[in-house]
């Protein structure tokens, strides 16, 4: 029997769950009412009571947490290989990260009863990611955007529950456009407190964070962490487009509370891809020299250990020797993995190649 995924918003405390619903005017199509009722009950009865206890116990400590070392951000458009690199670098024990269970229930990370939350999440978590067949379990690194979507209504990942507002979510919470001053400050506070909590859970270790939406948020991240370092991954544009479209369609099947037009999703996927890469190319000039490295996905998959050496040297990260055995074990475990390849019609391929310029104009990646 296949495991049924549920919308990540079910990991919200109910006040946030209600806020998200109200933000979307409770616009839920009839065919998704059962999904809505089920996720509402999980939020209200399963997540909220235990999370309130943790909030009372830990909120002051979270707010007082100082980020002593600026994080390392793994960025790049969705489906560019960021998960593989996150899994790989996460084997280095000098880094802390948000794991899958914490990301899907970020209001509950500390107490022993988190084991109950993990059991609840595990009932709906497949062993493999639906979009690419990579391993998925509760202790693996996960992107903090899922956590953000469970803590606030200000996350682009609500677009999988409410695809009618997909474009608005992208513009507001990936590009950080069309936000009022109050909305921007609220987003900034929510994101920073999430990083504080991740840091506290990881006992102050330097954080290794991976989040594709952050590709459009570089000025925002530098406001919070002026010395942050960035690893940017890029991949053949046609593969990125088709794989991202597959991601959206897969997750909409499981998460959506609204009917949606697949042609509109395809158009959004292409438009967002162009806009995100354009924004990144404009903003990367703000990153201090020595704090950014750009990598081709093929380089990472074909020579992962050499690529790690390049990353550590470029960003002046020490102590790679201690992590090398763990890196090699993970690399060996992935040796049979094969990424999907895709065919594009000539018109789409030409449009992608003209619109998406990979770093250093590397024509071989186009």
C-alpha cells in the first residue's frame, strides 16, 4: 500500500493553520474537503497541544540565542542537485542542520514527546522522495522552507496547498517583492527566529542550510548574516525545468486544497525559473569576495570528493580530513543512483537556453 503524503501545513500550530486558511479566504474546493478536515484535525489535536508546551518552555531561550558563526547556505533553483550536496556535506559533524522531522513540525523539536510527533510524521513519509527516488527519512537534512511554512503564513510553499495564488506566493516570498514594510519585518523576524531555534537545537554548531527559495533572497540573507557563505548549484536548464514541473505536479497531487490547471503550472514553472535566475545573477554581486562558490551539478555527481575539496578550499572551511571517511561512505552508497533525463521540444529548449545563463556562460551546461 502506498503512503499518502499530506500537506506540510498540517505540522502547523492551529493559529498558523487558521491564518493560512484565512489568507486564502478558505477557498477550498469540494473534492479536497476530506484532506482539509484531516489536516485540520492533525494540526488542532496532534500538533498544537504539545507545541504550546514547548513554546512556553523554550521561547525565551530561542530569542536569546546568538548566531556566533554565519551559516553556509546551499542555494540554486529547485532540482539543481542541492539535496544531494546537503546530504553529503551534512555528514561532516562540524555542521548542524534541520532534519526532516524538525522541518515538518518545527514548533516541536526539544522535548522527549517529539518521538510521538516523529511517529505521526512517519506514517505519511515514504522511504524515497516521490520526485527523484532519493532516500527520505526523518533524520536526514531538510530545507528550512518547510519549517517556515509551518510557523508562518509567509512561505512560498503554501502554493502547493493553494495553487491559485502560486504567482503571488512566488513574488512575495521568493523574490520578496510587493511586501509592505510590516510584512517584510514580520518575515524577517520569523525567519531569524527559526534560525535561532535550529542553532539552539544543534548546540551552536555552524549551520548548513539548504533552501532553493533562498536563491532569490540574497540581500535579505546578507542583512541578517553579513558574513554568510553561499554554495550555488546549477544544472542543465532543460533538466531543471522538466524536473521542477514534475515536482510541482507530484506535490500538488498530494498537497493541493484547490483544483488547478496543469498548463498554468507549466507556465509558472518556466516564468519562475527565468525570474529566479535573473534575480540571483543581479544579487550575487552583493556577496563578499570569497563567500560564494558556483558549481555545475555534473561536476558534483561525477567527482563528488574533488568537488568537496574545492568547496572547502574556496570557502576556507577547515577539518575536511576528519569528515572524509563519512563523505566516502555516503558517496559509495549513492554510486548506483541515476538522475532522470528529459527531452525538450526544440522551441522550449531554445527559449530555456536563451533565458537561463549558467555561471561563466558555460555553454556545455545549456
